[in-house]
């Protein structure tokens, strides 16, 4: 936990994203959102200092956020003040990083033609190429002074996401993937939101042991019954081997959320114990994991209903004897 906190503290508090229109600024903002930044798109440069001051005031109240702001040529006349505003912020001791996104002219033209959107500097009947040249001239100084320049000419969105995370997130890439492992019972319905589903109904069921039936996979007797068996030990070895293959692939693809469902019949015994074990294994590998049990409350409620029903039957039987 200390290492994770230290890594988070090393991330810059204020990032200004600029660059050529069509070079990937929108995708960049999605990455910063995933990294926990508060993102503002198309902010007039004259408001940068005010945004920082508001954030610092919020910090005094315990709610400061890391900021990522897009300032670009869509701001028109406001954009020309950006360099002066950045210089004023530096002089005032405000720390920030600038990210400049660029791409070759032919790639930018192709992207605009594909999206059928108008270039922001093509307002007077000029061509896309002419608009791009205007923008390059306007951004020349910003590109030269940028802390980071990324050329997205030959980049797929996945590569751009990975590159930005590598520059601005000093922590483990695995921490960027939020993993939820949850147990469920097939009799309550198959999961519809899981990326991976593991059916463990092939394992011996503690439900048929009268002493274990009222317990859950969170209880040691059930956990031992499930996990200490030879077939379960072999299964967990193979299951971990599978996770070791697919999890790095999800990270490399830039996936931000992953749901793993572990299912048994009722969602009370086997799936609960093995969902907990799966969560522990992934945590040991450096992933950010939460564990939940979708149908455990339903299973427990089912036992309560059965106990209430048994009590009613016993009461009726006793009443009959008294009569």
C-alpha cells in the first residue's frame, strides 16, 4: 500500500494537453480520466490560473483533485494567450506538465475526412490542409516548449493509451486495471456482465453435508472442505495458469475494468470460497482487486425461509398433539 501511495504521489498534479486537431486529444483525456484526473476539455487559456486557484482552495477543504485540461485552437482568439498564461503560471510557482499531440498532415487529413467533421481553423472556406498549416504555425511555440510530444501518425488508440500511461502513471500498469471477482449461483441466473466465467459445479458440494449446509464459503469448515480436496488443488493450479496468461493480455490491451464470475449451484459454498481464493491470488500478483458475492444473501435468505417454514410445521404438529 505504501508503494502504491508513493507512486500516486509522483504523478503530476496538473497536465495541460494540447496539439494538432485530430491527433488524439479526446483519447488522451479518456486515459487521464482513467488515471483519476479531473478533466476539462476546451478550456479558454485565460481561465487556467483561476482553475488552479479554485483547486487549491478545494485542497484546503480536503478535496483537491489532479487536473488534466485540454487547451487548443478551438478556443479561437482565447488560444493565443496560452503561452503567456503558461509563462505566468511558471513564474507564480505553479507546477504543471504539458503534453503535445501531433501527427503527419496526410494522416490528419485522412482522419478528418473519415470523421466528416470540420477542422476548427477552416471557417472561411479554406481547405483542411490550409487549416492544418494555420494550426501548425499557431502551435509552433507550444510544441517546442512541451514536456512531452507524442506523434500519433502510426498509433492505434491502444498504443496511445499505453504511451500516455507510461509517461504519467509511474505505478504498476496492473494497478490501472480494476478487477472485480464475484461469486454467483447459476440457479439465480447466469451472469451477464462477466468478462470471464468459471463454473465450479464439478467440485463436490458441501450442501449435502448437514453440518456444512447452513454455513458459507466464508466459513473455515466450508473453505477447507472445498479447497483441501485433491481435485480442487489441481483445478486451482490450472486456473492460476490461465489467469497468468489472460491478465497481462488485458493490461496490454488497456482494459480498465474486468469482471470475473465464479459460479456454483446456489452461490453459497464452492463459488464463494473460490472467488475469495481467486481474489487473493490476483492481489498477490499486483492487481487491484475487489471481491463480492452476488447471491450469498439470497442463499442465506433461503435458509432463513426454510427454518421459518420448519418452525411453522413444528408448531402445527405440537398444536395437533395438544389437541
